[in-house]
C-alpha cells in the first residue's frame, strides 16, 4: 500500500443548462389559462341562462359571466401553481377587469355625449350667440351658449379670487402656525369637504339674498361656489405644504428670517407647483356645480356680462334647463353645452397635471440651467447673470 493519494477524477455529471428567469410580463401558460377560463365561463353562463335557469337580461348575463370567470380562473390557476400565486393571479384579474370597466364606462359616456351634442356643437353660432332671440322650435343654426360660457367663466373667476386666499391661508395656519385652533379648523374644513352642494346654495340664498336683500346674480353664485371650492383647495394645499422639506425652514431660520418671512419666501415658493394644482382642482370642482348656482344666479336666456347685477346663467344651468325640454333642438343644445363643459374640465385637469408634475422643492429645467450659470459665473470669478444674494432655497438646492 502506498501513502500517496490518487488524484481526484473530474466529475462527469451533466451540467444542467441555466434557466432564464423572466421578471414581470405574461407567460404563454398564463394567457392560455386566462383565455380558457374566459371561454369556459362564457359557455357555462350561456348554458345556465338559455337552457337551465329562467333568467334573462344582458346585465345579469354579463354579471354571471364575470363571476363564473373568476371561479374558473381561480380553479385553473390552482391546478398549476400554489396558493400564493393563485391569490396573486386572482387579484391581478380583479384589478385589470375593474380598470377596464372604468375605462369602458368613461368612453361610453364620452361617446354618448359626443354623439348627442355634435349636432349643435359643430355650428359656430353655438359658441358666438345667446338664446335671446331663439325660440323652442327654432333651427339648430340659431342661438347658442355664449351667455352661459361667459357666465361660467365669470362666476368661476370670482369664486377663485375669493377661495384661493382663504384656502391657502387656512392651509398655512394649520401646517405652519398650529396651536389650539388648528384642530377645530381642520375639523371644520373636513366637514365642509363633505358638505352637499345644495346646502351651500341654501346658505347663500338665506344669508345673502333673503337676509341682506341682494338679488340673484353671478356674484351670489360665485359665493356659493366659494363655499364648495375652499375646502378642496385647503386640504390639497395643506398636504403640499407639509411635503416641503424641513431643512429649508431650518436654513431660513439659521439666516435670521422670521416665521412669516420663511413661509412667504421659502415655503410657499417651494410648494408653488402643488399649490397651483390644488387651485386648479378646486376650479374643476366648482365649474360643474349646478345646485348652488340654481338657487343663487337664476336662469335667463339673455346675455349678461355684469355678474353683480341681474340674473346670469352658467353652463351647468344651461344643461339642466335644456336637456329636460321635449324639443330635439333644445336637447341637442344641452348636450353640446355638456360637451363644452367636459372640455373645460379636461383642460383644467391637464393644466393641473402640467403644473403639479414636479415634487415640492424640485426645480424645473429652466431653474436648474439658471443656477448652473450662476454657479459657473461665481466659480470663474466673474459676475453672474443675475446678481442676487444666495437664499436658503438656493443653498438647499
């Protein structure tokens, strides 16, 4: 026997090929399972509705198909994967189907509104004339909604002028000042958020019109819209102000600034994109209100450019007044006004999305280029393009 060890033989076990892991996406097995569950549930639903059970109706058929689809999909996935993946697939199916349902309902409403309102909206006179000289049986080429569009814009402008300072001031008080009154103010704002719109109209009607003797006008309607818009702006502005980094406030205090100077020069400019979004969202809420405007502004076919004198109609009231008429031309004008109102709200939400795309404190591309030029000029020893002292916001940026 020798003490030397024999050299180890190399392993000849076959090397298994590496499997590529796919993170995300949908596999063929998942697609086949989904299609099989949808087809099987449809066939079973048809069998139950048409042959076995005394049921009828398209809505019940679709609801039964959806419930059977979830049951079949859960059973099919349980045959292939474990319980955790079954729950994941089932929740994904619920989320996707709910989202598709919401999109389908939205597209259905938009399509119906376009089909009913394009008859009047395609004529230019709808946007350039009022209903002053138009009768119920007049052709669609006569009359329009110019007086309602102008009334809505004026009432919304006045309501924005009243609600924005009050809403932002309340948000600053709750987030920056605080104290014993912060909780009651927050509770009042939350209660006003859930306030029915008809109550706001009744409040302005009882206090401003009946008690103080003011007449129904666009100004009274703007006061009712202010009651509806102010809590929306306040809550959104408070959230945005609370997102401002505390280091900016500390830097401002370290430079010797007072609290109100810090709020005015540091907090509010930093939260400007979010505050603009809050304002636009409040405007989108107020432009579509009908109940408070119905009680405070009145309904008139005449053009009134003065919101402080005389009755003044708005787009929601225009819609409410004409869609319940028995004349097809009037109904078409009401749907065209609804299409116009939908376009106004869409523009407001697009503006809110554009203004609120940045986080609080995040600089825009133009501001970053300007700071880079200023810092480059200081590093080179020459004068910068904009000579100004370095503030706490610039130091934090």
